[in-house]
């Protein structure tokens, strides 16, 4: 298994402006790559980590315990963050991190079914207690739903052809493994497409994973939950996205929170005062050096907002 390398680590820590006595949320704990560095900077402060993956919680508990005891880990989707913090009697925090997508260990654990490079059962669940799996989507969803998922979540040009071949194959026998799905995808694309750089199944696997875990809806809910938890006068939310759909949601949400709108009804323009300001007018991306050492950082975009 490859060592997990946190993406845009220094840029994220700088953006959050960690205070030794602050309270910080990592809503996508993973294997505690970012959280470890946040915890090292806390003296009397507190770190609270969220993850819906039981393995992530277990491994992070062991990792963080070697640094400090000033942390609490919660196994839950970040869409439940307000409710969980109320149980801890916490109303505001100084900083929140969301590092979206799949962690490296999840890709590298073949049996989880996230990777198109490893043969495994079609699973792709981040929370392994949930019932919906990639197997169910591939073997039971309609042609229209399969095409929509691949087109909307994966921007897959050959979504219809792939969906038709999935339906055709599953009428013969269920599609059970990642490699079976990869073969269907390859057969559904023209030869010139297969010669292009990058794996031909990448976009479809991304799309199915997003659908299995309801990632874009969870992000919409999580953003509205998180933003109200920021402490006035300096609380910051930092979000790392890897998918254009995620980034569009975050960009639009931040714009809505920070763009002033004039009101001409009563004569002179009265600008509505906004409670938030953008720290990053353009997303921060990985340097060439980081991309060469960690190729998964290539599509990462970091956006940061602050509560006034």
C-alpha cells in the first residue's frame, strides 16, 4: 500500500491560519494526513475529525494518539456536522477543512472496488454500513439513469454506448467485478479513444463512485452546515476539490456568500453587507514539484473563505 500524501498541505495550513488555542474541524479525515499537521500546531486547542469510513477512524486514532490527545473522532458523514457538534456543546469553530474525493488507501485497497486497476467486487462504498453499492447501480439501474450518472458525474462522452453495453451484458449474467466493468467500457469506446493518455475507465468509475456515495448532494448539505459553524471575525473554511462538478458547487456557493448586490428600489444603490469574504479569488493548485511527487494532486483545487 502506498503512503498517503496529503494534497496541498502547506497551502491548506497557511490558509486556515491555525491558532494554538483554536478549534478545528477536519470533515474528511481520511488517514489524518492534514489532521496530523493541524494537531501538531495546537497547544490548548481541539481537533475534531469526521469520516464515514470505519477503517479511516481506526487508523487515524492510532496516528493522532502519537501526537496529542487533543482530538475527537466521529464516524459520520459531514452532512451531520451541526448535529454532532451540538452533542459536544460546540457552536463555533476557528477553521474547517474539507478534502473531497477518495483517499489514497481507499484506492489502494483492492477489495473496496474503487480502482479500475485492481480486480475486486463492485463496491465503492465509503461507508460500508450503507446498502447501496456499485454492483447494485450497475446491475439494476435503468439505461437512462446509467447514462445520466456517467454523463453528469463523469463527463463521459460515450455514456450512452457504455450504458447500452452494460444492459446487454447483465441480461446474460450479472456484472460482478471491476475488471468486468472495465472490459465493457473498453468495448464501448472507439479504438482512437483507447489510444489516448489516461485510463479509459477513469471517468466512469468516478461517476459510479459519486453516485454510490451521493457525494454532490452531501457536499451541498455539508457546505450549508459548515459555513454557519465558522466563528465570526476570522473563522475560515478551506475546501479541496478534485472533480469539476464539486468545484462548480463550491465556487458558486462562495460567490453567493461574498458578492454584494445593489438595491435600487429606494433611489441610491444600497449595497447589502456580506458576512463572508473570499481569501482565494482564484483556486490554489498544486505546484509542478508536488504533481511530480504526487500525481493525484494534479486536479486538486483549493478555495478558502472567511467569516467577517
